[in-house]
C-alpha cells in the first residue's frame, strides 16, 4: 500500500533494490528507501547516497509524521495499512515536497 502511494505521486518514479532494500528514484536520483531492520515500517527520505551540502528542504508535514535525522534525511514511520489510508493525503504532500527539494 505504501509502495503504491509512493509510485502514484509521480509517474516518473522508478524503483529498484539499492542498499539491500527497496528504494525509489526519480530520474535516477534516489530519494526514499525502506528501512527493513525494524519491527515497524520505516521509509527513509534522503537525497541519495552522498551528502549534497544542501540545507534542510522545506517540507510541509501537516500531521507531524517526519522525524529529521539530519539536514538531508528524515524518517517516516508507518504503523499499519489503516495508518497509510488515514494519512494518505499528508503522506502525498510530504513525498511531493521531498521530491521538489531534490
């Protein structure tokens, strides 16, 4: 369900296994990777493998879902399919803003 939401944000989004986990990219710029070493579902939003030196992007987070891990990385936790469905609009806003800040 989260995968479908991510792919639905922009028709140019692709996916592949990168860093031993499902990862999503737009025009070969990776921006999100599942973190699989936890009991809950976590999506790490990032700006690729190397730091770009850019300041923290302006991301609308209407439901306070993001946990910032640094200037270029944030964690988005999802607890269930119901959680995704209930916050679908907020999650789409976050993903669109993140992509716009690449």
